């Protein structure tokens, strides 16, 4: 897998793969979109860390400073796909709010999320959307609930964009640091994935603990 990413990291196909995985995992949360993002970032970092080694020269052929724009492109690609996926679920839930509301009512997890979200977006509690982006399945739940609650797009979209950017930045950053530290190896990727899972576990705990306090009125 590392060799495959090494060959594709500077080709457009890797961005197509990342975009599709991140876009679709809002519908299929078991897709390893985070792992794919981290592996790509770790590969780019590993090529940098290798310096003048022959294999790194082959991978990083475009330019010695290629990793920086590559990392930025990875973040933007993952963040944009995340927002598009959120909006797709949000729009579907908003248009079929009655049907989705019944589905939410039958699910204890979704009902709890709906109670926590409530009018939080309108009251300035949108950080909950950002936090839930790191929790397993949290992105799907928040997008669904925001649509069912008929939250306005201008209330939901900015927080969705911030959540996507924060998640993408953290994932790419973790992969890049792991790649720089341990090289483009399975160990470097595994350490970075553990960091992403750790953030997910913390986010799950905080989301279940209760709603994010609303921002004070100005």
C-alpha cells in the first residue's frame, strides 16, 4: 500500500481516491477514509525525510519543495469532500424531514444526538458539529439531525466547513508528522492512525458528556 501511494502521491488519482472515500463515508462510516488520508500524508512526508535517497528521489521527482503544496492539496481535497458529503446528507434529511424524523425517533443514538444538538446551531453551539466530526459516525449523525431539525444552511454550513478543515488538517498533520518521524513505513502510518483514533475516542467522550455550551450573546 505504501508503495502504491508512493507512486500515486503526485498523480491526480490519489486525490480522486481521497475525495471519494471522504465523500462516501458519511453514508458508509466503515470506509477507511481517515486511514487513506493519513497514508497519503505519511508517504509525502517519508519522501521528504529520505532526502537524497534514490527511492525518495524517484517518488518526489517533481521538485524538492513538492511536499508542501502536496500536503496543502491533501488538506483541501479531504476538507472539500467532507463538506460536500455533509451537505448531501443534510439536504436529503431536510427534504424528507418527516420520514427521517421517524427514523431518528426509533434510534436511541440519533434521538440523543438530536436532543444535544437541538437549537445549538442557532444559539452558537456549532462547535458540537466540529467536535462530532472526529467521533466515529458523528459526522453522519450531526448532518442528519441538522437536516431533520430544519436548521438553515447558513447555520450549518460554516460549522461543517470548519469541521471538515479541522479533521482534514489533523489527519494530514498526523500522517505527515508520523512520516517525518518514522519514514514512509507501516509503523509511521500506524502511529498516525492511532493518533486519529485517540482524537475520535476523546471526541466521542465529550459529545456524550453533553452539549457544547452556547456562546454568550453579544
